[in-house]
C-alpha cells in the first residue's frame, strides 16, 4: 500500500505539473472575462463553496437549470469559457449554475468526491451544491422537472455524488472522465480508483446509489463520456459507472443500440417505454479532459485549453441534446471576443457581484436570508497525508 501511495503521488504530482505547464502555454493569450455572476447568501453552505450563475438575456419560460462542476486546478469562469455552457444557454434560454471549489478546501481545487463528509446527503459540499440549486430554482422560476448536472474529472465524480444523493432533484446528469458514486472514501482509495480502477458487481454499485437516499425512482438519465487514452482516470471507470446506473435503472448490461456520432462510438440504453435513459461516448485516442468541437457552427461551442480538448465533438452540445434542451432556439449564439466582453462588463466586477441580470422579462430574485456559515475547515493536503504515511512506514525521513 505504501508503495502504491508513493507511485500514485508521483503520478499525481506529474499531472499537476503538466496542468501548470499547459496553463502557462495559454497564459500568453488575452484572458476571457468571466460571464458569470457570483451569488452569496444561498444557504448555510457547509461545504464552503462559491456559487456563480449565468442567466441569458432571453430566458425561456419556466427555464431549465444546468449545474456545472469544474475539474481540478480549474475555475468556474475558465471551465465555462472552455466548455461553452453559457453560449448554449444564450441559444436555448436555460440557466447555468457553477459551484466553484476553494483552495481552503482542497489545494488543487478538486471537489472532495472521496471524503464521506462531502458526499453524503445533506452534508458538506454535496449539501452546499443542493442549496445553490434550490436558490437558483426560486430566483429564476426554474422548472423543477428540468434540473441537470454535469462535471469533469473530480467534478464528474461529484456529479455522480449529486445524482446518487439527490436523485429526486436531478432529471439527468453527465459524467465526463469521472468515477462511480462511492468509489473512494479516502485518499488511498481515490488514487486506486483513478489510476487503477475499482471493479464491483453491478448490484454492488447499484446498492450504493440506492443506499444514498430514500428515493425509490424514477431515476435520472445519465450520459457517460471518457477518453480511451485517459491515463489520469482509467477508462474502466466509465464501464463501472455504466454498471452502476444500468443496475439502478433495472436495465441489461448490453446496450439497446450502438452507432457512431461525429466519428466516435456511441451506445444507448432504453427503458421499457423506449426512452433513452443512459448513453456512453468513447472518445478514441483522447486523453484526460472534456471533448470539444471548436468552431462557428451551431453544434460547436467553447475554446480549447488545459483539459479542454478539441477532438471534433462538442460534449456540451451533445449532452444538452440528450437532456432535451436543444429544441427551438430562443436566441442566437453570440461569439463574444475578449474586447466585446470587456466593454460589456466595464465598471463591474462580475466575479463578486450578486446583482440580478436582465433576462428579457423582469423578475426579482428571492434572496435567502439564512446566515452564511463560515466553516472552519482544515486545509486538505494530499501530499501531506501521503508523506505522513511514508514516514510512519520508515520509508521517508
């Protein structure tokens, strides 16, 4: 175990250095100003997370809500710029909500998907995200039957958490380069699940979801995405996620159909009513990241960057389509340049403003008056935990 921990730490440190180097290569480009607005006072916030939203100028009646969870080392604004979710919101008139991790909770800004205190219903980070969802629903008169969640990597694993802990809240989810719910409850197990993968029977995985709440169905529909060359989160995790959710939905292991979309293998599972409830995309040859199709056509969104990979298929668009959000457009997608965005936001600090946006028809946000709890959480340092274990074993001074 000590040997595995040491090897996993080396892999993790290499990944973080690579992420820093990749980020540096993009730093020479003009920064994209954030399109997001921070919201405070959304609840007791036991997970000590930030809430940021994007509400398009033209909002559909009883709009949908998409919750987006970034990956390690990323920010909400950076992931929004790369993934293109706010651009999709402009076109189809739904609200986007980002939960953002803070350095005080995790020094690499990973959501703590492997900490029991953060992945159980009504506790920690999962509870904070649930409070954000409720605040957004009330503030923007969201259709409660159209609330969805997606995330990359640690955000993908936290997406699994939200679907399991609050299945009555979410109609669907999309897990990108993520892991099954409850695949780890410690640092050592997290490294094992990421770098090696952890196999369980479909029933064992399904029981973990069924045991996370008292909900008995219906269950969220799930879209699973993974690169076949992902060395950070082993691709076998996608198969384990499929085992977990096909079991929860009571479906057979074999898909109802297989096809190719934008050149990539795509499998679909349908329920007894013929509804598509689970899908999987394998992005052949892709490493760890969110798949993008960068361009100006209506199916291309976002911008390439670290862990945001232009491979010719827009996962954001395809996920939105799977959820039924890409019906009749309510507005045109406007590809804003950095200068246009800067002029739009001149004199304002969108990262720290909680002023409501103009959204076509006037509406007043119902602000929560619950006191925000400043959780005194200790800094979680992965390296420190592993170093302590190595010292205890006498393998490190």
